[in-house]
């Protein structure tokens, strides 16, 4: 406010100028210097004021997102422009949650955000903040300007193969960014965290199926980075009243049954990509065939056995976890299981996809699937949509209708 007063001093300078115009013919250099100095000071102070206003959270116009509202739960969805995050945001909005999406669009799609904005245009329902969770200053600003009740933390780089080639990127993006989010949550007393983890944190367990009691011994940087993030959350949780739910799952397939959202990874990630994307790329002829990496594993047909979950079931589990989260609770959960992916993919797309058998991929394990009893019993959750062929059929419909993904693939 002081600065504002000083800016108002400017008209006085104008007044003395007009007086001078009446009685003096020559320019007094001392006065001129004085006048220039004043102009300089006023400009500097104006610039300072603008800067202070821009950076002061309290002086920003309050919105429905900036204060808590009784009966409304405001959820921060990190990575909400991505495959799972966008589906989770859609479900939360349908269930009348208030949603803020934070995403740096490094892997997500602005097109997904646009779909959500068109579906929920009412004020106070959805806002999108373009920001990088690696930028702690931005994250602190977001938390100080918004009143979150809970966080669903999806944002991550999430490709096993890429993690073996660029491990530091994974430790930074997954582990240290989770620390940044957790610190901001603690500072602003946000009491509920639903963390999106992975069964890659289990590595290659001796005993199948995986349960929440299976020792976590990850064998690739992706799994290790997620395990470290889990450990940080767990350690923090021991001395706080934050409610934490960690969901660990395998390959997520399918898409919104109503065809509004889908999975649209960046073309440059195809090489590291997930089998769901590769299956559709092969069916569309974008890639010559499906690469099956490793045929000498100790499994019935020599190829890896994996676990799949439909994205609709997965977001249902996240919302149930959010509803159930109580202060002080910590719960880890795993997903459910299916295999024979390639055959189902051929059936779902109706395309006789060519399959190329290649050597093993570094960091891969033979057989992993999980037992979902704990999540079924504690959250009353069952996978209703996870049928490999049907899930792939739904996703294939979206893929066929969106040959170019969301069309807008970058920031
Ligand atoms: N898709 C799967 O099969 C699968 C399986 C197990 C676990 N997960 C986990 O689920 C979560 C979401 O995965 P997905 O398949 O939707 O991936 P995705 O790549 O589609 O989405 C991730 C989103 O996070 C954003 N993001 C990445 N780094 C960011 C950063 N520093 N700041 C802000 N935003 C950032 C990306 O732009 C993207 O929109 C991840 O945490 C992943 O580890 C996924």
C-alpha cells in the first residue's frame, strides 16, 4: 500500500511544472535532474508494485478454488492430462468433486483437458494449471492459492524400458517430485493422499499371486523410484495424521466406455510403449507388427505373463479409496489379473496383427499377477469392466475414432 501512495505523488510533479511554465524561462539543471530522478523512482516503484501484486497470493482474485466450501471436496489431480489421470478427473467431476488438474503436458494431452472443460464448464468445477511438479516454487504457489482437500498423485514418467535407459529422469520425476508434493501438502495441511504406484515395486517375487504382504524388491529404476516415493510417504505418514492410500497396479487398458477419453501416448514413446498402445498401432498399420520381447521365460508359452486392469475399474478403486481415506490410515492395495493379451488384441480389433518375437527386454520379469482380496474386502471394490477382450474393444473404438489421438499433443 505504501508503494501505491508513492505512485500518487506523480501529479505533484506535474503541478510544479505548470508553475515553472508561468515564471521561469530557463531550465534549471538541478531541477531537471531532480525531475528525472523522480520519474525513475516512480517507474521503479510501479514495477515493484506490479511484481508484488503478481506474486502475492492474498492479492490475487479469490476463486471458488481458493477457499474450502462445506460439502465440496476439492481434489488436486496431478497428471490429469494423462491417460489414467484424465479418466480419474472425469469420474471425480461426474461424482460432483471439485477438480484442479496440474500437468506439465510433457506426456499428457491438452485435448483431454479440453474434453473435460467442455463437459464441465460451470464455474468452480474444473481448473487446469500448467505446471511442472519438479518446480518446487510453482508447486508451493499452487498450494498457497488453492484450498485442496485431497491429492490424487498420478503425474509421473512411467515406462520400464525408458527407466533403464534414463534412470535419473525417473528418480527425479517420480521420487523427488513426490517429495515436493508431500512437502506442499504438509505445509498446507492437506489431509488425504491417494498415490498411484505400480506392481513394478514388487520386482519378480518368488511366490504368485502378489499380495500386499509380498516383499517389495523392485528390479528396474521405474519400480525403484516408485518404491522410494512410497517409503517417503510412509515415513512421513508415521508422524502425521494424513490419510494415505497407495494403489499398486499393473498394465492399465481400456478407455471411457462413452468414448470421450482414451489413451494417446506420444508417437516418440512408441518404442518404450505399453502393450495396449502397441496392439492398436499394429492393428492400424502404424507399426509393422507387435513386438513380443522374450520367448524363453519359464511360463506356459515362454512369453511374459502380466496383469491387466480396465481404466474404469481402476479409477473406481481410486475414488473408493478417497471416500474411505480416514486421517492416520495407511493402506497399500494391488490390482487384478488376466493374460493372453495378444490373442485378445487380435480378436478385439479384428486385425490379423503380425507378431515379431524378439529377445528379452532389460528389466523385465517373467510372471506377475496379483491377488485383489484386500482391496475387495476393505474398499468393497471389484473389477467390473476388466475383461481383456471387452476392454480392448472399448479402447479400439476410441482409437479408430481418434486416428490422430487428441490431435493436440503438445504444450
Ligand atoms: N498406465 C499403466 O499401465 C500404469 C500401470 C501402473 C501404474 N501407473 C501409474 O499411473 C500414473 C499415470 O500413468 P498414465 O498411464 O496415465 O501415464 P501418462 O503418461 O498418460 O500420464 C502421466 C501424466 O503426468 C504428467 N507429468 C509427468 N511428469 C510431470 C511433471 N513433472 N509435472 C507435471 N505433470 C507431469 C504427464 O504430462 C502426463 O499427463 C503414473 O504414476 C504411473 O506410474 C500406470
